[in-house]
């Protein structure tokens, strides 16, 4: 079994007391029975949906922290609104490179931003996400962190100033700035009744990455960027055209990710998914239903820097 296989396969089978590295198995392919997705197929235990609490810590901003916006044609263009929000949240004070990567369109590029465009037709969010990872490394080989914002979100006041100061905990795969109460998010349990949003804020709620599915706004440490690009299924033969949100779940499995409460990013409500413009989509993917907005977002006027004491 190759090192690539061991990295990708160890999360997608029943857990046993035998260490994963001692089990010899044939390589698994994603989205084929019975291992459709680690997020859905891994064995579940009652403690899986519990969360561990981390208290945030802060550091000086780094010029090796890349800020990237991923965009594609949508039924209603929301990129201009997102860029305006990034300005009020601190993009002009961002020390690292800023990258706008566009799939199947050529939007206006804000001053001071690098860009990468592809002409129509679109190639999908998955390939664009991998392209974004590689391009970020090419423009900053010394990359330490990568914050990715989709083109249909807005942020709190000074949110980027706050994000640039966040010290990434060494044991998490990514830090997401957005979530909403989808069905399996932090269900009540006898051991942990309070929801993360009810704790003393700010707080990081950590649980297995295979529960991660919302890629609207999140930060990756360099080690996770390298891990995603090392995974052969993510980097070369990912089967879902618009399945970029599921890539970390597949490649990183039980390693924990963190959600920041309060959420500093909000999703623009409405059926504005780029998937809706893809005709004859062979994946037969259904965009998430509902408004997909966060009840844990304190508002655009909330000063994120007030969370740092």
C-alpha cells in the first residue's frame, strides 16, 4: 500500500482496535459502493458528534497568509458585494498576497489583487479549488496560511484583521468562519448540552473533518494545503464537478477541524448557486436547500476586533 493510499484510505472503513497503519487493504475509490464518502460512510460513535473546545489565541499578522476569493458565473452576480464587504473587513490592510480566481468568467479585478481566469465553459468548483491551492503556493512558496472566501458571502467589520491575527491550533485541519444548523450539527447530548454558540465567546468548536461540508469561508494551514494536494483523489481524479466542499472530508477524515463562534462570515441568502447554471450536470448534484444562512453571525456592523481582549 502506497503512502498516498494509506493517507486517503485509513478514514473510510470500520474502526477497529488495530492501528490503521498495520492494515493491508486494496486502495479505495471515492463515491463507489460501499465507500461513497468518508463523511457518510465512516462508522459512527456517540462521541463523534461531540465537540472539543479550544480557546482562540492570537499572533501578529503574517505576509505569508494568502487571501483568495473563488468565483464563477451565478444567476445573480454577488462578487461585487463580496469584494465590498472584504474592503470593510480589512482587505486593504492584508499583508499577504490577495488572489481572485475565476472559473469560466473574467470579472473586474480589484486594485492590488492578483488574478487567474479561465474562459467559458466552467470547469466546476472542484477543479477550481485545486487550481486555487496550487496557484497560492506558486505566488508564495513560503505560504503559512490560506484563507478562502466564496463569492457569495459577506463578513463582519474588521473580520479580516481578526482572521489575520488568529493563531491556528496545531492539531486542526482547518478553521471555518461559517456554519448553519444542518441536521447533524452539534446534536444535543447528555455530556454536552450547551451549543458552542452558548459558551463564552470567542470559542473554537472542534470535531472530525468528515463532518465538514460548508466551504463558504475558511482558513487552511500550510500542512493542510499540502495534504490536500498529496491526496491523489483530490488532486487528480475527483469525481464531483461541484464537490469542492467535500474534499477536506475525504482527504482528512477523522482529523479535527474547528468552527469559530461567533461566525464572522454570512452566506448571501437565496438560490444563487453556481451549480444552477450547469446544464446537463452529469453529477446530478442538488444544491443545499433553504436559505443556508448562519444564525451565529452577529451582523456586518459587529467589530470582530472586539473579540480580542
